[in-house]
């Protein structure tokens, strides 16, 4: 496992960690000033802006872009709605390319009929593959914790994500592994090992006890129950050598703190708790 201590250039910040409290241009400057190696912006910060100018600022700040968050959900009742989601995702993928993002994060969506939802997700991702190849932007399927199966994602384990990758059989599709979503899985070691060559991103935060809100009450690394060093060792043993990216949704804690303080604590915890 790589030594992160003193090597903040191996680490990235997902901009959601700051709670969208400042314009993206300011966030880019703060992340670069703190010494991180990369950033992962969200569409809500980018759309409507001069995307190429933002990409230029990121590059000139010495940062890379790990991923672009996140996809429009694929499942929908009407075919026209599903097609509209595909077109919306294609537009976002162009922005991802203009930013220089290594991948486009796919939070796939769901419906009451999980089997139908998974079929629609597979069809939707397949429809994006020509665009992904032409733009050079990889598609990173993010399995979400089963607590989100009803409202956010019908892909809930790494094994399910890998099965979808196998079905699509295209090198442009892989996985984004978020420790917050997968830590509970008894098949985690075997699933991560099987994902060798298809891990496009790795996110860290912590699961608090008690957790007050499963969406917006994530913890800073070391404040919860996830064995983050173990999961990172599994991911890196599986060949992943990309950025370790912090993504914390924390409405009542970290989103209320100044970005400079959050950066300081992230740095400390990345060096000692991940």
C-alpha cells in the first residue's frame, strides 16, 4: 500500500465536501493552495459557466480532475424520458472532457421494479459508449449502499457493477469504489480483487455511529467505523494507483466550516487514518 503521509499530491478533493458554499473558481484555488493533487467538481457548479475556462484554471493551478459528478438517472417510465436522460448525460460528458476529467461518475438511478431498472441502466450506459470513446472520458459506475436502492441506485454492490461491466464488455466502463457505500459487504475482498483493471476511482469518508442522515451525515476519516486502511489496501492490491479522493456530505458539520479548516483536517486524516 502506498504511503500517503507527506504525499498530498496523491490525494483529491470532491467539491461536495465543502457543501457548495463558494463558487468553483474559489474552490479550485483553495484546493490547489492546500497542496492536493486533484479535484472532482459537480455539474451544479459547472453548467452555465465557461467550462473550458474552468478547465484551464484547474490545469494552471497544477490540479488534475479525477471525475465529474454525476450522471442523470437512467431509469424512467417513458421511453422519451430515458432518451432525454441519455442526451443529458452526453452533454455532461462533453463538459467532463472540457474539464479534463478522467471519468464521468455514474450514479445510475432506480425504480420500484429493480430488474427493469437494471435493464434500463444497462441500455442507457450502452448508448453512452460511443460518446465516451470519442471524447476519451471513461464511465465509472458507482455502486451505492443498499439503503439507496429505492431512490438513488439499483446497483448496490461491486459484484453487481462488475457484472454490468462484463455485459457491456467495453474498456471505457469501470467502477468508482466509495468506501462509504461498500464497507459493509462481506464479499468485499473478493469483489475488489475481481475488479482489477476496472477501478477508475476511489472515494473515502466515514460512517458515523449513530448516523443521523444516511445521505448528508458522513464523517471525516477516522470519526466513524470504516476500516479505511484495509479497504485502501484492497483497492491498491487490485492495481489501483489513482488518487485517494475525499467526498464528505455533512450538512450539519463540515459544510458549516471554512474550507481552509476542512482542508487542514482532511490532510491530517489522509496521512494518519487512511
